[in-house]
């Protein structure tokens, strides 16, 4: 069985992180855009990596997209409203395109990567470096990489070896049926 095509998405209004099906890390900067224009800028950057009708090069469509869930505890004010809008804008399109997706809560992702659901951004970065040798400074790309690895691990294609304590966090995720790979 070939390796499933899994994409990790760490959505952010200021800098969305993407871990592509090939494992490359990308960042989407919406520049000075606001509102729907910002949402569409991010969606159009995501499209080539996930939509089978618009493949980047014919090989970067996704069998599964693993997207970080909203961080309810850290949101407040107008930013919360816009962040939720972006999240639903992307999730709506994934559903519309028929792309299987899983939502991983932030604490679950942290526990998978580090063993602690309360890990901070430097902990996530250091765990990525220790486990893969990737020294990535952009937190959005770091989270996207871990999201992709979680999806691959769930599908039986782990990228890194992790203790059962870490891997056990994935049991809390509602994983969809995935075909392909």
C-alpha cells in the first residue's frame, strides 16, 4: 500500500501553515487583506494541495486533511469572530470538495507532539527538531507538520516513532473513513 496523501493545515488570519502531501512546509501570508478577501486568499493558496479538481502537479491532492481545531481559550474580541469565519470557510470548502478531514484540538496536537497537552510553541518546535531534524522557526509550519504526521500515524504510516502516551492522544480525534493512498 502506498503512503496516503495527508495534508496538515494550521489556519491563521496572519500566517497559515501548510504541510503538503509530500511533506514540504509552506506558509500563506494574506498581506494587508481583510475580511472575505483574506479568507479567499488563504483558500486559494490551500486549493492546489487538497482539491482533486485542481491539483498542483497531479500528485498533490489529499486523501486526508488534518486541520487544527479552534483554540477557544485564546480567542476574544473581533479576532475570534474572524478566526472562526476563516476556519469555517476552509472546512466548508473541504466538505464541498469531498475531501476527508479530521479536526485535531490544539491540546491533543500538543500531547501528540510533546506528551503534554499544555506544551508551548517552543516545546512544539523542539519536539519537531528532536524527532525529525527539521529546524523550523515558523510556529504555523511546525503545527502543520505535526498535524500531517498525526494523520499519517493514524493511517498506519508513522513518520516518527513516538511513545504510546503521545500516540494515545489521537484516540480523541473523530477520524473519517479514508480511501486512497
